[in-house]
C-alpha cells in the first residue's frame, strides 16, 4: 500500500492534527507522500519526515492559498495519481472532510471519516470510527481498492523521529468549475489557541451569568495556555462567538484536559467533550449531571473557585 | 426556484444508545426519532427562502417506511412535497448515489443538507452529491443569502469563518446559526397529511463500506470530588495524577 497524506497549515506551520495524519499514514505503509498547499517554508515541509513522510508534493501556486474545496479535491486526486497512492489520509477538519468526500467520488474510493483507530488488515481493510456523536463506535469494512480516511485527533500517538522528507514542486491542472466558489474574505480569531486543536480547554456555561464575567475564564485559559469554549445557550445569547460553542451541534473537542465551569452537562454538551482525556467540573449544584462524566469535580461557586484555581496554577508555574 | 432539502431520520439527541443482535443492530427500543438537527437548520432556512423568494420545496429521505412520521414533520414545517427512497441508508456512498439520481431528475436550483448526520457523523454526503453532479459543495455553512442567481455564504473554519460567493445551483451542508429551528403549527400539521409523499425505489446498490459491528466506549471511572476550599488539591491531582499540567 502507498499512502498520500493531505496536510493543512496555518500561518506557515503544519497543523498538529495533520502531523498526526502523517504518523497515521506511516503506520499503514513505508511509502508516505505528503501533499501541501500554500505558503509553507521548505524546512517546515521537510520536517514531516520526522513523522514518517518520504516526500512532499508542494503546491505553491497562489490560487491555492485559500482552501477552495473543489480545487483542493482535484489537486489531491492528481497528487494521488502522481504518487501512485492507493490510500489517502487526512485530519478530520472543516476542510479535510468536505475535500475527502469529493476525492472519494473522483477515485471511486471507499471513504471513512471520524476514524478513531489504526486499520486492521488481518481480514480485508477494517477501520473503527466514532458514531452517534461520540456515544459509540462502529467498525466498518472498506469495500473498495482505494481507501480515503479522515482521522480524529488522538487516533494515533505523535512520536517525533529524525527523518527528513524531500520536497518537490507540484502543479495540478485545475478543471472547469474548480474555482466556481470564490472565497471573498477570511476572518480568523487571532492569537488565540484554536479550540479543535487545543490540549487544554476551559469552557463556561450559563452559570457565569453574563459575558462580562468571561474575564475569569480567559484568565484561567491564559494561565494554562488553553483555548476557551462555551455551551450552546452562551453562544446563542451572543455572550461568546459561535465558533466557541462545544457539543453535539458545535465543535467536538478532544483535549487532554477539559475544564467545565457553570455548565450543567446536558447530553448534547457531553457529546462534544466525551473524547477528552480528563474532565474537571466546577458547578454549584452537586446534582449537576456533568459530575457523572467528570474525572474531578468541585461543588462550589465559580465566582469564588475560579480565581483561586487560577492563582494556584500561577503559583505552580 | 426549486429547493431540495435532504433529511435524516435519527435518534433524538437525548437518546441512550445501545445495540442488539451481537452488536450489529441499533436498538430502537424506547428511542424517539427526529429530523437530524443540522438537517432541521437546512429545512428552516429553505422555508425562509421559499417565503422570501417564492419556491417549491421538496424534502428527500433515503430510508424505510418507519421514517415517514419524520418526513411528515418536515412537510408540516413547510415543505411542499416529499420523496422517500425506499432503502436502508446504511452507507454514505449508497445514500449519495440515491440523492444525486433524484436530485438530477428534479433539476433543483439549490440542494441543502445538514453538515452531518448525528447517527453516522459522516459529514460527507453533500460533498459526494456535489462531486457526482459536478456542482460546488460547501460545508459547514453558517449563513446563506440569495441575491438572484448568486449566493453569499459563510463557512465555518477552525477558529473563524470564510465568506464565499457562488452561483446557483450548488449543494450546501448547513449548521447554525443559519436559521432558527421551526416548530410546525396546527395548520402545517393538518396540511402535511395530504401533501404528496412519493415513495421511489433505489437505483443501484454500490457501497463504499459495510458495517462489521458496533461498540460502546469504555465505562468512565468514578469522579473524584475535591473541596471548594482546597483547590490546591485539584492542582496537585492534575499535575501528579492526571499529568496534564
Ligand atoms: C438538538 C439540540 C442540540 C443541542 N446542542 C448543544 C450543543 O452542541 N452544546 C451545548 O452546550 N448544548 C446543546 N444543546 C442545549 C443543551 O440541551 C443544554 O440546554 C445546554 O447545554 C445547557 O447549557 P448550560 O449548561 O450552559 O446551561 P444550564 O443548563 O442553564 O446550566 C447552568 C449550570 O450552571 C450552574 N451554575 C449556576 N450558577 C453557578 C455558579 N455561580 N457557579 C457554578 N455553577 C453555577 C448551574 O448549577 C447549572 O448546572 C442542544 C439542545 C438540543 C435540543
Ligand atoms: N439517509 C439519508 N436521507 C437523506 N439525506 C441524508 C441521508 N443521510 C445523510 N443525508 C444528508 O446528508 C447530510 C450529511 O450526512 P452524513 O454525510 O451522513 O454526515 C445529512 O445532514 C443529510 O442532510
């Protein structure tokens, strides 16, 4: 098997979830080629070798700076032809997943997204994926010769090795309609730790009473180098931006540590956090359902507990 | 204008999930079924567009007869007619082929779906349908405004959003805050009973993947409670036991 890995970058740096995709590809095969788009320096691209890539196909044409779904799908399908790949791996993301869908059709491939584990090839090609929004898993058998996999965060452990990948320029042939969607503007939250990728997340719910109290959440997050999140009503009321809303209908996070403050723990919220490795719940109601899903809990008033917690962590650092 | 909205028939978001038949079948016992929440956003926006611009609105579901109450609910919310492709929706590629076939036949200007189904969590059927039909596909879409033949969309990306311009026809996978979920009113419920619900047969049987079995996540250990006056103990546990600080 030969694997192509589509990696994404932000501000010239390859995303950690994409490096996990490279590491995942390297577990599947010794032949791993990466395809990367946009303005990324050669040494950054070469460093994918540390996770098992042999070669990088770099598409530096400016028209690919924005993630246009159709254009990326065409380019990636061509990169698969170029490298002779019979499998494509990428991170499950707002770009990766829609692109994967189109590539799968172009290549007549079997597609699995939300993949949570390495494939089992002892009996055909079987792979495990998360379903029912994290409440269960399904193992599926891919029926096609070509496989396309979009993997969840933490599906594979990231261990840095010492290799270096050879970078080659690659120029795809855009097809009619590839740029039919025009990206006219991109707005990004600046400087902050990105929620879907964060190792630590501090989330606030309706228990915080109003947007003016978010300073406490931000202080704790800053102290921990964490991203901030919230429950759905909080973003519905515009206390916080929509992209911070965690849960069934929002962002699904999988950090090492999730700290939930003033969130009751409705099943729809839990659906977005149940892949977290450790959960801390701070709630003044000892009956709050979130405690049942937590590893550590404090029954108390957020307005008293949070500042103390932030101080105690500052003291540690 | 002709709008198609594709809806799933899925367990209510509060459902307890369990499996039967040696973990190969979803246990529907005591489970309430709903329109997929993201599909419900797509439907709500479609109803608004219909009210604003005039349009015919068709809902489509690939599913068995047990999905019909869910489809009737979509008719009560404001769709004009419905298509049920009579087949078990067991695989994304299979579903996408069905939708693409009937979407092409109907010549729709706008095909709206949810960003993902909440049972299978694929997030891919819209992209597959777009590719099969040679149409743009955009997901996850947070806002959608139409100006004649051109649409302005915003798409969520990690930690931000993109503004996108695209001409009809296209396929979109929708999420909030595109519209507020609509609750059917009495008149809607009454008229839904007589609106056409056409049952059609599937085309082809191609699949991309087949189910081997289901599995529940490992059970969670008991929560450790810490006194509110002793946050230092929490910090200590996070550092030395959980090793996350
Ligand atoms: C289809 C559907 C999808 C949904 N999707 C999502 C989703 O993706 N994400 C999501 O979050 N929700 C979602 N919801 C909503 C969900 O059901 C809950 O309503 C929501 O999660 C509750 O938010 P909350 O915990 O912030 O507020 P509440 O339920 O009001 O809880 C507030 C909590 O704060 C505690 N509290 C109050 N004061 C203090 C204090 N001073 N100190 C400490 N604690 C305090 C209270 O004890 C309480 O537990 C969805 C609902 C539906 C129907
Ligand atoms: N069986 C189905 N019938 C109709 N539409 C579907 C079906 N399955 C998926 N869809 C649509 O495709 C979207 C994405 O589904 P998925 O790729 O399964 O996450 C859903 O939100 C629906 O709008």
